[in-house]
């Protein structure tokens, strides 16, 4: 059973008479275990719910609703199944000390893979878990494969787990679709080992929806950890050549391109990005695959449509990886409508090493690097720098505290050209209303 913590006013659950403190006993005849059962119910149309009321009375509710229409209840969030791997490249092991405890928790939970798109290795999965995945059709899932050669995979993960290919085969034959990834560690799983992984995964059939090849991320805090490095320019080019050749063969066979390289590989290789259409459904966008090509396409759309924005000056933050794109867009926007935007590229001193993405920029790095710097009328902060749903940076510095320290008002925006323009337009409308 699962206790209901709250019920949204006006929701389906409220109309049915569900209340805080009631307990969900079963949904569609299946005992309710955790949040996952409620999430699946939110996606269903025909429901049969057994409910234990606070007064001990049992209700049986049968009703129809629109697919994807939530019930409107809040239930306890499960603690994550913790990861028992000791991956050579684990980012958590590279974190500096003194951060909040939750950042040091390694999770490897198939439920979070389904709910949030989190990548899991499946090394701690059991037969009961597999049965639940198949019975409840938890699809798609996101799986970190890294290598299909079992000895190499065990070396990368630092432990022995279930053989990955039979496990993936069992899932895809049971109708589960998978997005997969390889964290590329030069000298380990690149070259022939990568080609074997591409070949083995593609052979599993169309339920392997995609494979992202992402270069290893290294911080400056790898104390007492195995020696790893980023790919050289030549290694990045060789990897991209292999991926492009494999894509052509996949297309020749009449399917998807299947495998996609992270933007960072093109940046390291100094090679142009493929056209945006070559990324197909952009199924690995959250993995840094196709973000820059998408940014460029949206920038073109914005510049073709925007006709008026406040003059500024304003400032916008970015990390080093996207700096060139953001600077180019800001310059083009100024030329088109006269809005002055200063772009401040924040170096990641907190993590050090090769960490250059905007999503890992900390509030303290922003504070230290912008003290005494002219930022104009307002500082625009991409939402990717903040904790999901909160105005808090990775290092727990709050947006309002940063605003107070720098003595400038701040506005968050969706990390895209459209998001930036919409934020500026919102600022303009606010000023007009005053």
C-alpha cells in the first residue's frame, strides 16, 4: 500500500473523493508498490483502483480518463537503488568535498530510468525487477552499456554484473525500447572495442532506439583514481569517422542512423556538425547530442522572426562549451534589433579539469568572475544552471543571493535562442506595464 500525501484541488482524485492519508491498495489489480505505479496510472485511460480510506473503509473506484491526464495525487518518492559500481570514469568520485550530501549519492535505479530518463547500468537488477519491467512495460529505458565485451565492461564498471547482451536481448524481445550510451575512455573502449559495441547493439534490432557516444568528463579532483584522459584531436576524428561509416551502413540497411556522437566530439575534433536532420528524432539531446546544431537552427528562426526587443544593455551567462554559439547569436541579435547583450563565459574553477558545460557552472564561480564587471540592466541566467524547479545553483547558492551580491536584478530563461528572446520580451512588457 502507498499513502497519499496530498490531493490537488479540482483533480480527478479530488472529484473521486480521495483524501490525504488514504492508502492506494491496488491499481488494475496489481498491488501498489511505489510512485512508479501512480505514474503509470497517470498515463492510463481505464482504471480500477482499490483504496483504503483513513477510517478503514475500502473503496473500489472504476473510471475512465484521458491518457496522460494525471490523477492529481502526491505520494512518497522512493529512495534510489544505489549504484554498487566503481566505474573508472564515475563523475561522483570526482566531486570536490564540501557539497551537499545528495550529490554524492550514486543511483542505478531502473525506475528512475523510466520516470526521468536517467541512465542505468542494470548491474544490480534482479529477476523480479526484470519481471516488473516486462509486465508493466516500462519503456523506454536508458542504459549505460559502455562496452559489449564483457571483460572490458567489468573493467570499466569496476565490478562483475549480469552479462549485458543477454539482459538487453531479454528486454528488447519483451517489447522494451532502449536508448543506450557509451562513455568513451581513450585507450579502453574506443577503436575496435567501440566498433564491436556498435555492431553488437545494432544487431539486437529496432528496439535499441539509439546509441550515444559521449567523451569522458574529467574534473580536477581525480585524487587516487585511475588515470584517464580526453581524446586527442586525431582520436576524436577517428571516432567520428567510425560513427559516420556505421551510420551510412545502417541507412543502407534501411533503418535509422542508430549511433550519434556527442557535440563535444565534434568540438574536440574541430570538425563541422552534421545537418540537424541527421540527428533524426534528437532522442539523445539531454546527453549533449545535437544541442549545438539545434541551437543554430533555432537561432536562425529567431533572427528571421524577431522585430523588437528592449535595447538593454543586458548580460547573459554561458559555459565554455556553448560560448561561441551564444556570442554569435547575441551579436546577430544586436545587429537585427539593436539589443545590446554582453555574454559572460564562466570558467568552471569549482570542478576544474575539462568540465565546460553550462549545466555544471556554480553560483560561486559566477560571483567571483563577475564582481566588478559591468552587466547592464539585468543578468539573464540559463535555467540549466539551476536545480530543477528551484532557483538554486549546484553549490547551493541561491539566485536571490547572487543578485544581491552582484547588485543586479536577474531573470532565468530556457536555455535556447527562443528562451532568451522570450525572457527579453517579458522584461520589455514588465517595464511597459510599470
